[in-house]
């Protein structure tokens, strides 16, 4: 994989170089000292992956991510000294299309391979995402008659990846506090950032947002956010839990796994929503929901930061509606509140 490094600290750059060098299949193609230089280098030589710091002079990593994704889009992984201390900025960068975030490995570690392992694991995951994205095959699409929810047992299941935090926030912001359906969000984000994301989302909406824990009940007006690197699933007709299987999935937590658990176990009616993201996680699960007669929505290309997952859903004919992100909340309100 061809990798660009964006960091103004020489020691951090050296730590990243050494980490990347542990895997001979990866190559550092350029190093930028700040975001503005990264934007220029991406325009000249677009890498497969950019390792983007957050705090830099002249242009920070959030703005650089926004500009790169708007002009020469490529995979971006936030790599900074302390993601936890900069979680708000990390979520902003993910809203513009960064895939994930990880702390910079230490340079003077007695065990360099162990220190670099979290970063290299993230890079490997991004590589699998890129391979999945390239492997999507084109299929046509058609529309079926929309099915409205019944008056009880309502669930909205939302899946998202790159660009997802901002898209999820837009959807949740458009729903009232008394929204008469339970909501579950599967966002591709490392478990250590889930609590921060739940807090951040809770500031964007009148709904209650919390990280899902084992055995949590589904309740109207409450948003449960997947909070571990295991898969969130339905465990019974009205409660969620976590499962390590399937273990071979690239995406953890997986949107597909949750959508499919809804199609198998949810006793009422559901709406599946697939938002911006790289790869195709969620497309097969969304089709399973549609095949069960549930309403399904995919975000459109124009409003997606990365048109991978919703594109895959459209090609599988998995989406009843394909909508811009700002139209999804009004559609959910119409479907739920107009139920007979």
C-alpha cells in the first residue's frame, strides 16, 4: 500500500516510518509537514492511504481531510499523539471522510512491533476495505412499493462508516425527542472512541444517545450506539448484546451482522438506513431487511462523503429509497408517524 504521512513532528514521522517499514508490502511515498502541504501532495501523487495528524501549524488535520476528500479523495486514517484528548477533532475529521483514528506509536519502545501493532492493524483493515470497494459489481436497481410501520414495535437501524459521524448527526438532529421508535447506530469506530462519540452525538440531538451494553432494551426515543469491536446483535425480541462471531468479518462492529440479526429476530417492523462509507458493509444486510418487507433507505451519492456502502446497496437493489442525507429524517418521521 502506498502511504502518505502528514505530521509536523520529526520524531512522530520517524515512528510512523519505522512502523510502516515493518510490513514490506507498504511504502511511504511522501511526507507532509502540515495539512496544506498534504493537500498539494495528494493532488500530485494520490496515495492509497494518508496517515493524518490532527494538530499542526498552518492547516490542521480536520481541514486537510475536508479538502483532500473534496478534491482528490483517498483513504485517510487519523494518527495523532492522543486521540482521546482530541476526540472532538477526530469525529470532525471522520465526518469529512477519515475512516478511523489511532494513537501514534512510540519511537523508543523496547518492543517496536507491539507498539506499532494498533496502527498496523488499522492499516490492514483499511486495505481490506479498499479491496472490497474495488470488488463491487454493478447491478441495476428498481423500486418497490413502500411499506409503512405498524403502530407498535418500531425500530430504526442505521449503519455508517467514513463520513458517518456527521451524517448520523444530521439524521438524529432532524428527529424529535418523542420519536416513536427505538434507534440503533452501527458506526465503524474503534471501541475506545465510542463513549466520546455517544456524548458528541447527544449534543447534536434531542434524543437520548448512549453506548449499548449487553442486555440493553430497545426503547422509543433512545439511540443505542455500538460500543465494542465485537458485533452488536439482537439477543431476543427486544434486547441487544454483543457477539464475537462471525470472526472473519473485516468490519467490526459490522452493519451487515446487525441488519441481518434484525431481519431474523425483530418481531415488529423496521427501517434500515445505510449512510456514507467505504466498502460495502451493510448492503447485504439491507437487502435482507428489504426481502423481509421492511422499509430501507440508502444515502445518495451527492450527499455521501464516500459513496461506497450506499452505492453497493443500490446496486444490490437493497434500498427502497435513495435520499440525500437531509431528507432521511423527514422520511423516517413520515414513515413512523403516518403508520396505521
